[in-house]
């Protein structure tokens, strides 16, 4: 009886080996690559910052300010790169920056000629809590300056964050 169990076990091992053999070539490649990079016994790093350029959102100091000072899942809108921002700050986006409508539904908020009441109405319709305004060039003036409804809560040389009041 024991030789029969041994034969069945051997047959099972052979079947498993042949079924898994197409993937076994990758084991050697991964092992050699991890060993040569000195990463075999290290913990895996978060690849987010290698994939996403935080400079596009005002730099890491802006991202860290948001993470430390603003409640997660707040609703945001931004002048650029909205589709990636939620991965960095755990937020909801009111709209996105692609050119096709309705993905940039609230782009009129950034129009300097828009009346203040309309700007606030758009923000409230989108349930926007915060606006990340990215600075382009040397101009630091924004359509939200001198507004009672949009409070500047953060600023560096790359970005300004406004909190929507009410």
C-alpha cells in the first residue's frame, strides 16, 4: 500500500511541476535582479512617488501640508492633473483636467472675469471644499484673491490652497 501512495504523490509532484514550469523561468530572473540590486532582503517601497511627479501639485511640501492638515475625502478641484491627485492626498475630485466635457466641469471657476457670486455657486454645486491653484510663471495673482468666500490657507512658490467658505 505504501508504494502506491508514493507513486500517487510522485505523479502529483510531476503534474504540478509541468503545470507551473512556464512561470518558473521568471523566478530565476526576479531572484537574480533582486539580488543584484541589493533589494532581495529589503521591504518594498511605495512606488507612488516614482510614478507620479509631486512637483505637478506644488511639491511634496504641499502634499504633506494637505495630508497633515486637511480631512481625508474632502472634495477638491485643481488647475492641473486632477486625475492623479486623489492617489497622493486621499481626496475626492469635483472634476478632472481632461479637455473633453464634462471632465472639467468647473473650469469656469478659474476665469478671472467670472462674477464672485457665480464662482461661489459653481463651487457649491460641485461641493468643492478646497481648490489647489498651481502657480505658472511669476504671477501670483489668482481669481480667488480679494474674495470673502475663498480663504487662502496655504502657499508656497508652486501652489496656493484655498478653502471654500460656507
